[in-house]
C-alpha cells in the first residue's frame, strides 16, 4: 500500500476522485481514504498545513495502515529562477530550512534523528514520477532538493537565504517532516510539487490564483504514476 499525503483539500481532491473501492477511516483527526488507483492500493489523507501535522500523518500511515512507501504531493513556492508557475518538481532529497541547532555546533538544518541535513528520497519512486510527468505535461520538469519549514516564504531575503544555504529548488511546509519520519522508520518516500508562486513579494496573490491549477498538475502526474506502479520492480523490493 502506498501512502499519499497532501496538506490541503485541493491538493488531494482529484486523487481521491480517481480512487475506487474506497473506505474511510478516521485517525488522529484525519480521514484516511483507502482504496485503489488502477491496481495500486493507496491510503490518502489531507494532513493539514505544517510539519507537525505532516509528521503525525506519516507516522499514522506507517503504524496504522502499514504503507510500504509514502508520496507527499501538492504545491510549492519556487526558489530557483529556473522554475515557473505550474512547473513540476520531483524531489531527490528534502531539508528543513527552519531547523537550527547551530548554537550547539551543528550546521543549520542538521537533524540528528535523520543523521544529517539532507534526507534522500527513493530514487526509483522519484524517477518513475518524473518520467510520468515528462510524458504528460508540457511544463518544466525538475529534480532537486525541496526545502520545508513552518513558514510561508514571501520575501526575497528569505527566498535567497534558503536557496543559497540548501541549494533547494522550491519551498513548502511538509515534505521535510515526512522525510524525517520515513527515514526514522526505514520507509522509502518522495515529494512531488507543482509550483504555485515565486516565494517572493507576490507569493500570496500568486498562491491564491494558481493553487488549484498547480494542484491539478501534480495530481494528474501522481494518478498516472500510481496506475503504472505495480509493474515497477523497485516497488516490489
């Protein structure tokens, strides 16, 4: 079973509509929808915004539903100038840009429980999703680091700080926490994001205008990827 986690309802609605044989189970204040997309068994939930909510959902997916892999999907703000609104980012790793133990001698972003700063995503899962994105969308498809923190980034200064320190392509508020939980549990994961804004002064308006369209792109890619997933060797390991 594959766990699908989104922070907001628009990010999950099309994925849930694509599911068949659906049953709903409430867990820790979330409604987890279990069913199938094609031949792939999935458990999908809206976790709520932020790292604590995302971590809670990931742990529930692992302990209660026994998922073998987790995919975090949704929208994000662009940090790299190479990204444009509606482009797709498939993570090869995640960081938490607001985690800072530097007064204790550790580098900013270093998470002791995860063993470092950057938590790597599963290469097979990320590669499969990126391939599906390239085959179906006429937007930019990018692979790289996704930065997470409990902040909506909307200033040039913060945008540059995160990009320069972590070499991140985009920022959001959940993927890094999900990555930490998955790393601690030995669960392969990845993060799929569509760009809704530029993480700058215009971010609030762009986020409002493009969230639904961006979420549609990420959902379309993920639905296609899940339908093809049972044929992939890496998912059977």
